[in-house]
C-alpha cells in the first residue's frame, strides 16, 4: 500500500513518477503494490496518462484518485487502465470533473470487468 495524497503532484511530477515506477518494474519491483492513493494531487488528465503507463498489469485492488482535476477524458483513460488490472476492486474518482459521459467511456473500456469493480 502506498499513500502519496496531497503532495502537489502535477503532470510533470507524474511523468517523473511514471519513469521511476517503470524502471523499478523492469528490475522486478512494485510487484506487491495492491493499494495506491494519489488523491488531492492536481495532475489532471495528463498525469492520468502517465499513471496508465506506469500502473498497467499490476496487482492493484484499490486505486484512489479523488480530487485530482480529472475530466471525462481522464476517466476514459482510467477505464483503459482498469482493463489491465485484473485484481482491481475499487476505483475512486470522486471530487473530479467527470460527467456521465466520462463514466460511460470508463465502463466501455472496462467491459465486463466493470461489474467486479466498484467505481466511486
């Protein structure tokens, strides 16, 4: 479990985090990460794009992205990420700028996996 909430992570810092996670994964790291809390960081849709690259195919069961300035575009990217996370059970996107359109995009990406994952 890792909690990096409220650390002022913006889109540039998200890119640095992506690079670090990708490098660690290439060396066998982050295989036991099951819960990640990135809430209250203003990285927006560009930061979500970086996280999609970094977090895909991990064993995450909980991903919290509350109040991260995410829009419908980012919600769709979260759905694409969720589609690569077979263990994901909770995806929290509350307090973002996601409308019903973004939720629909997210569900479209997730497919049948959406029924096994609680979206908040």
